[in-house]
C-alpha cells in the first residue's frame, strides 16, 4: 500500500513528483516546489505563485504548508490601498483591481470597505427582487 500522506515524493512517467494527495491532478516536481518556496519567501503572493505554476491557490498553499513554510497573512500596504481606491473609483471592478494587485477580490472589497469607499451594487444582483 502506498503512503498517501502530503508531500511524499513519488515517481511517474515524467520523473519524481510531489503531490498533496493521491487525487492531485497537477503533479509538482521537487524542483518546482523548491522554486515556489523561494518565490514565496522572497515576497511573491500566493495567487501569483499559483498562477505562475498553474495550480489552484489551495493546492499551492497546501504544498507550502506541508513543506513547513511559515504562511504569512498578506495584506495591502498603504500605497496599494490608495491604488485600489483610485482604480475602483475610476470604474474598475473589484476583480479587475485584484488582478492588478495580485490579491483576491474579497481582500480588495474589504480594503475598500475599510477605507470608507461606497461600493457599487453587484451587477448580477441588481436585477433581483428585494424581499
């Protein structure tokens, strides 16, 4: 019986891989994992690393966690908050602002709310009847 614990080195036709569990779709080579760790420790965001390595954010975070990397709570600095406010007030959506800043759209929404910005109604919800 194979060991299904996280981050156990295995091999497949492409060579050695590290996978978070037996059901992982995207295998990650040990070299790629070392590169991800170096990028994260150098300050890259989880979303950027996940996109660069074509992984889901949860998969990327799980791999870093399993590798005993200290996961930081990444917020926005004052300059990024100001950029987010300007971009949103100029008509961009929270998702567009988030993509520019390399963070999640919910973080942008929370930052805008904390900065006192009045958020526009969600266009998908605008047509709904209010109960």
